[in-house]
């Protein structure tokens, strides 16, 4: 039996491999889909399918996964989230081993906006290309309706990008406030045990 080193004795696993793989795959997939737009369209569509599959897996894992992956561990109500943000602005927010209340709200917001982006993309693909799983529902829509769907798809994609930027800012802020590397934690899956 090996004796734990001081570094490993003061750390614990927080983010399981599925959460980390989901996080980085979703980030890469969204970035790729956003950058290439629909050139080539087939690649954009397949990335969209991948993203929706990732979302389905993560939502399921949010109910049956490891402790810190479960929504019940980090999703809090609006009051707790606003209280946390107020305390964070004063640099007095408590450290959380898993997601803090603001981070939990961001996870939910990103899951919703990415899902809306993907589903509106599927509807648009069906309406304009007469292809995909929603083609039977959207293939006969008018040009004006297809343009509305396209507008919704672009709106949700841009809203997601804005949330991603806020998410990165929040991660950097929390890393500074609590003197820990949260990006490194999402790579290694480990965080220090001590609470501040």
C-alpha cells in the first residue's frame, strides 16, 4: 500500500471522466460549428448531431452520475444564485468543491441555449434541405417561416457564445478569488479539499 503524498492527500476527485470529456467535447464542438457556420453544411450538421447527443448524455448523467455531476449537487434557486453573486462581487463568496450557485446556473443556461441552437438547427435543416430527423415536420414550411427559424438558430448560437464568454470570465474570477486553477481542475478532475 502506498502512502499518499501531501499533494494527493490534500486533493480529491471532483469531476469524473464523463463530465470532463463532455465539457471539452462540447466546447470544441460548439467552437467548430460556430466558426465554420454552414460551409460545409454536412460537417456543420454532423457537429450539431454530436452536440445534441452530448447534451442528452450530460442531462442523463445529471441525474444518475457521480456526486458533483448531479444537478441536485449544484443547481440552486434564483435567490441563492443572486446571493452568491453579491458575495462574489465583494470577494466574500464561499468556495465550493463542485460548482458554485452561479456556475450551476450557467450550466443550466448553457444546456438550454445549446439545446435550442441544435434543435432550431435541425428544424432549419429540415425546412431548407428537406433532410434530417425533423424534415417530416418542417419540410413544407414557407420561406418566411424558414427565415424565422434561421433567425432563432442564429440568436441562440450568439446567445450561447455570450454565455460561454461569461462562463470563462466567471471561471477566471473564481480561480483568482479562491487561488485555484479551475481550468486545470476540469482537465485533471481534481481540486483541493480544504474549504475557505
